[in-house]
């Protein structure tokens, strides 16, 4: 037991604490340090393109993401069912002969519903990076920003004013 405890202690002490290392900042094209994003807009676009509404859920807009998913899947599913089904699909359950009538009304409705579902999916994928940017702005407003204070003496009897001010 002592060997296992010693081995665990050595492994913990030898492992780096890179999660707390604030010196590793990324830089942009002007070599200025860039603060890491709370929600990445590129990741939101990829998620929203693969699964409808996932980009909004990733950005924290859970209700909107859920309704986007339901509208997209419901539109595509209802449109596909409307394209396939007509009055005579369940005619084997009836004893009376079926007269199907014209095919174009439910086919047009089915194509329109599938198109609306696909359009909702594309629109939500296009709005997903904006949702991530809204989440980043909301996170920045909630995060306090410290600023250093270094002011020279006002008159000969006062000293330097040194400290930190936190902007909320």
C-alpha cells in the first residue's frame, strides 16, 4: 500500500499543471495576445451543420436549439410521409374500393414541408456562430476585468496611488 501511495504521489507531482498555465496565450496576426473564447463560433457552425439545433445548444440557447431540431426533423419527416402516403395507402384495411384521386396536391405539400425543414436546418447552421458570439458577449459581461492603477502623487503631501480596480 505504501508503494502504491508513493507511486501516486510521484506521478501527481511530476505531471504538469498546464490547465493553470496562463503564459500560453495564442496570438493573432498582429502578435497581440488573444483571450480564449467561451464558445467557439466555428465549432458551433460545424455542430449546427451536422445536427440541426446543436450549434445553438452548444452556445447555451437550449430552448431555441430544441425547437430548431423539432422543426427541422418534423418538417422533413412530415414532408416525407406526405409524399409517400395518399388515400389508398391503408386501403387493405377497408372493404370498399379506393379512388385515390389526383396525386399532385399531397406531393406538392410534401415537397414544401421537406424544403421548409431543410431551409430551417440551413438557417440554424448560419445562425449558430452568431449564437456563439452572443454567448461570448454575455460571458464577457459577467466576467470581472481587473485593471491596474498606478497614479502619481497629486500634491507634495500625498504618495503614489497603486492598486487594482475591478470593472464589473
